C-alpha cells in the first residue's frame, strides 16, 4: 500500500503535554510523569516509560524452511519464553547494523539477505518503545566474534516454520514480536514476497 487510505487520518485533538517530572532513570529506561490534558479537555496525570534503545527482532530462515528460536527465562513475568532472536539497538544506530549484531550474539549466525518487514509500537498507551523487525535468509556461521550478554542463558532450537507458526497461533508463543513476525513471514511466503524455493520450504 503506497498511500494511506483516508480513514487513517488523525481525528480530534491530541493530548496536551505539560510539565514533566523525572521519576526513575537507569541505563535502559526512563519514567517521566506529566501534567496532561486529555483529548476530551479533562486534566490528567500521565506516566510514560521511555526506552533508550530500539527494539529489534530477527526471523532467521534456513533454506530448508526451518527457523531459529531462542529460549530464555524472562524477569518481568517470571516465566520461560521462546522467541525469535531479539534485542536492542541504539536510537542513533542503523537498525540493520544492530540487528546483524543481535543475530550473531544470540545464535552465532550471519545472513546474506536482510529485509525490513515490520515497524511496530509496543504498548503505546504507556511507553514510547518502538520496534523494527527483519527477515534474514542465506544463513551461515558468523565470523564476527560477538559476545553474548552475560545476564542471558539462552537455548537455541531449529524448528520447521509451520511448527513455530502453529505454536504461536495456539498461544504457546506469546512474545508479541515473535507472533507478529511469524505471521508477517507467512503472509510474505503466500504472496510471493520471498524467494520461491524458500517460500515452498516454509509452507511445506
């Protein structure tokens, strides 16, 4: 879609943002509280979590139609999560450069072909975090020598694309970027937006 349809235009007046007060700050996030005015004209108090990195997601596709999944324990929800390779990159850094680094750090892989396929806002009612997703294929072992994060204990699995997609649709995979990227890649394979042989291998 090259042009937005008319219904996508903004409606009403935007939020009014008054004085902000820093509530919390660390190397990854900042929490700011604002005196605000709602689009309805009502006064409001609004807290915003600002992220200091861009969220990145990479769906690595092998020629045989398998994908690489990463398993790890997550702190916030105190559960175990299977996801595609994900991480963060500096806001002033080319997202593709950061995605290449994340893929190498988490999986030890490099890719010959990269395509940006997703831009997303994550929980945009309380945070300004944005995400960029890439599909990567033509995979090989990375020679870059990236070091993994010393707080992560990762498990790697290589699974058929359709099996990962079915797991997402069944609710077994709940990381939103993983679900969105698997659905996006499925649509691309069905619509002929990926190499033909790769699409055939993915769809089985």
